[in-house]
């Protein structure tokens, strides 16, 4: 019998497994990807924040599998499956629903089930609960059910699973208590929410707050450029205020698993249930989604100033991951930047120390496979335009000094650098 089954061994599930195993739990990891499972069995990690050595070291307490029969022996099941947006921008809860039906077939009495997949308020009780009750066991009687939003920040070396406070909201008070006791065994601080809806909403509030404030500075960057104002210096001045201000920075767009996606769940819920628009989110989405096009136009302006057309010019993109110093490309704004430039006729190249073959795809549709430039300095020297899209550490050590660059992250210095 296992203590815990973690369903979904991605960027959320696998780090959870590491902390659970370190705390002494016997964990089974269930994933439908046979290649992922085979790699973990061999001690290989597919997640940036989990080293191969960490996987190998916990295999005496961790069993990866594709067999859903493991659910029958679990005391606790934690669900960490992806919740992307569908093609029309609506929440895609297909994976959550599939796992719910699976649990309904296999759960035994006394099991605690926790959903961690980001979703809109009401999902746990309105969608997921009826599915896990499909086998006849009832939440509040034979089962406990709670929602606990994941707060994984890939690449963050300061905050991880253990020292990031864990919000937990159950269907009943007893569900909340049991879930809090479970997480309290390997997380330093557990924060009980009033219920599942409050826990679901907390996650959306966190990322909607960031989404809106990033949109604010992105819009300010555009008119500050026209007014001849260095917004980066403005932000550095403003952040010296010891109260009432938090610094956010402009960029080429938003990326990753949270900011481009989570606010849309909230906006969808407001529109679907209350029949009115969530205008802040929709405006922020419009502004942030327009930034790749703005970056492409700034590149066009730079080339025009040099008497060159975009068509036929070589444009080198530096950094195509969504975040610095990790290999994660999910929802990276580099993709729409490349799309805009290719549509203008540019010969797009890229360099990234974490990516060799870039499948520049938008919403799963392949644009084309672009091979990485192996020599950063040589590629930058030959390009007609160079654009820093991600602030990888490799780019900050002086290798690019003297090369004209459009810096969309505000991290480079020198007379040759033009900031977004």
C-alpha cells in the first residue's frame, strides 16, 4: 500500500513527490506518458527544478507507473494534471474530468483527494466531486476532498514546495482539516481557506494581479518610448518608496503556465455565470498580447533607421524560453515575436543556452523548427538586428558588449543597447 498517489508528474507533481518522499511518504507517481515514466524509473528527470540525482535518490520510496490500479491502494491522491486553454480561449478541463472519472472507478473508502490543477471557482465541487463519487463513495462520508492551488515557480532557488505557504480549502471542515494535516507533514506553513471556491479563487487572484500590473507597465513602456522617457529608470526610482509600491517590469509579452492562462479562467467564469465582462482582465490580455507585435515594429524601426528592410534581414532572437535560466518554453512570447517577424519576411535565427531545436509553435500549431545558432558572438555579429527576449545569465556577462541590441528585459547596459 502507498501513502500517496500523485497523478501527473510534470512541473508541479514531480517537485511535490520529492518533498513527500523526503518526509517519509511512500509515493506512487501516475502519468500517462510512458516515456516520462520510463525516464523516472531509470532515475532521469524531465523537470528543470528536479535533478536526476534527486530522482535516483528517492526511488526506494517512489514508484512511477502508468497503471491506474495504484489508486486502489492509496490513502491520499493528489491531482496535478494540466489545465490549458482551448483553441477559443475557454478553460480546457478535459484532463481533470478524465482523472475524476478514473478516481471514481478506483477509490477506496477513507481516501483523501486533493485537486491542485489551476481552474475556475466551483470546479472542485461542481465538476470534480460528482466524478469521483461515480463509484458510490460520497465526499463527507467515505471520502475527503479539497482544493490546494499549486504555487510552483520554476527556476526559483529561494522558494520551493516546502517553504511556500500552502492554501487548502475542503468541501467540509473535516476535509480541510485532513488536507491541512497532510500538507503540514512536508510544508512549513499551511493556510486554511474557507472552502474550495475560496482556495480556487486565491490562485486566480494572485496571477490576475500580476497580469494586470504587467499590462500597466507594458503600456507605459510604449508611450514612454515615444516621449523619450526611460521607464526602466522611472521604475527604479519609484521602487525606492518603502511602502505602497511593488515594481513590475515591461517585456515582450507574458509567458509560462500561469499569467497568460489563469486570468482567462476567471474572466470566463464571470462572463459565463454573471453575463458581464471582467474588463480589467480583458484589457490586460489585449495589452500583453499586443507586445510581440510592438517588439516586431521596434525591430522594423531599427532596421529602417539603418536603411534596411525587414524582408531579407537576419534577426537574431536571444532567449526563447518563457523565463530566465530554465528550459521551459510554455506560452513563451518569443513564439509570436518570431511569427510577426517571419510574416514580415525576416530570416529569423535564435540562440538559447537551454534550447537546441526550437519548435516555434503557437497553441500547439507548429510554425517551423528553427535550429539554434551555436556561437552566440558570431551569430550576433552577423545579424542585421539582435533582440534580447530572455535575460539568461549567459547574456549578462559582457559577451554582448558593443553589439547593437534591442533589450526587451532592461538588463543590459551600454551605448549600443536600446531598451524596450
